[in-house]
C-alpha cells in the first residue's frame, strides 16, 4: 500500500513540474516546436518535354516559400516545397501525385504540368481531398471541387492574337499545327473557331505525336498550301524549339502566331523563334513595382543559375502566395474551408492583381509580344484584364 502511495505522489509531483516548466516558456515557443511544416508538392516535368521550363517553375516556388517563411510562415508554421518529377506525362504524374500525397503527406499541390499529366493527377488529388492549384496555361474547362487554375485559357489569349494577325498582318488563309494531345488539339480548335468567326479560312490542320521531333512532313504540307500565316500549339518546351528551328531552316517567311511558346523557351531556342507573335499574361518586360521586386529577388537568390521567369513559371509564385493567404485567412489547412476561401483571395504580384473566381479560374491581364532576333521577348501591346469566360459553371 505504501508503494502505491509513493508512486502516486511521484507522478503528481512530476506532472506539477511539467506544468510549471511549460508556464515558464513563452506560448509561441511551445507551439512552434509542435507544428509541422505545411508541405507544398510540385510534381513537374523535370524530365521529358517540359524539362526546358520545369526548373524555372521550381525556382519561382522556392522564392515564394523563402519570402513567406522569412516573415514567420503561415499560422506559425513554415512552408516546405517538395519538387517531384512527373516525367511530363500521365504515368509519371500518377507516381508523383501518389508520392506527394501518401509519402510526403502534402497539404497542397501547386504546379505547372502538361495537360496529360494534369488529367492523370487531378483525380488522385480529388479522391484524397488534396487542394490542387494548377499554374499552367492550358486548353480550358478542367473542373473539380479541389482544382483551381491561375493561368490563362483559350478565351483569354486566342482572340487577341488572331485579331492582331488578321488586322495587322493581313492573314486570311491559315495553316494550323499542333501537338497530338489535349492541349495542342484544344488550342487549335479554339483558334479555328476564332479564325472562322473573323472570316478567315483554314487551309490545313496537322498534328505531331508528343515525342516526335521531326517536323519535315508537316512543313512540306505548309509549303504546298502556301497560307498567309501559321497558328501553332505544340507541347511546352522542346517541341516549340524543334518546330521553329525546322520551319526557319525551310526558308518559310509567313507570319507565325504561337499559342504555346513561353519566354524561357524562346530564349533557349536562340534565334529559332525570331518574329513569332504570342499572347500571354506574364513577361519579364512588364513595368510594375511588383515585377521589378520579383525579378530582383530571383536574380539575388539564383544568380547565374537563374532560369528566365516566364508565363509557365511565374504563376507558381502567385499560386504559393494565394494558398498561403487563404490558409492564413481560413485559419486552417482544411480543404473544405480553403475551397470556400480561395475565391476571396486577391494577390497583387508580378502580373498584377490575380483572383481565382467561383469557377476556379482567374481574369488575367493579357499582352501581345514578339520574339526578337536574340531570342528575347518584346511586349508590344496590352489588352487589359481579360475574363476566362464560362469554364466550370457547375461549381458553386
């Protein structure tokens, strides 16, 4: 009986000691030790067709995480970025999404991917109730309760580009070229509808398998058709460079409009894409304080290793910030609450003010640009804020 009493007194004294010691430590210090990082997974094409632009995507995410953590993180928790290789395709995306969710316990997925990778990964995120912010321009109408998009869709960039080429470059007879998958075909379909609506004619329409790099046959068909201009939409990265190098080597001179090139890819191709016109929501040449701050911070952080920020990478920066702001406002990482909170978040970043709406897409500033002889991009014109249109009407 005495032993039991002694044990009881010892346990009571130990409990009292813990309480007293805890009271002597600031509350914030105890909480911060107990709080795990908020994990942001970035499954992206570190190999495959997107490998040209993927490193820039990761860099944008790393800068956003570093800046937010330097200010104390979110709800007293640090952000942790976990890049994963989706191999630029569906099989790799399945592996990357499952690894992100089940191994790394990702609180959210924020990334740029090919449409094929997105279509494979999004259902995995949906089933796991993991928030997925897609930061890549794409063919439109990808919808899901936990899927949000902060990049452009055809309704925002196709009409301005077609109108410019019709009015200013006098293109009436067109030839359309695309990569043979969802993005390539979706963008060309949107272009064809816009061109026909403007009174133009499609002389030819050709598609190339994703992994094939020889465009000789298609370029021969372009030459035979002799159009006034070209509209093309290949997969991001490598296929853009391959097509434009071979197009230029063939000596074809008609105006070219791209629905898939980005600033980094144009630069990587040297002078291959010289003269190409394209529309987008972000360019390094944008003259605003937020873009200057962003570019300065990127140069300071990555130095000579910096990959040129572009319209496929900068939205990653915006996406991380929008997510962090939503978590802070909601007071939780709970997905159901974040789905309601995200459409109320406005982030003013390098592109300007971006707010994903109740259809989980965003009105965006749109600009016309042209690739110069050195591969650099020059902004020619602003179209102001352009609405994404009716993307996901069933989302409430």
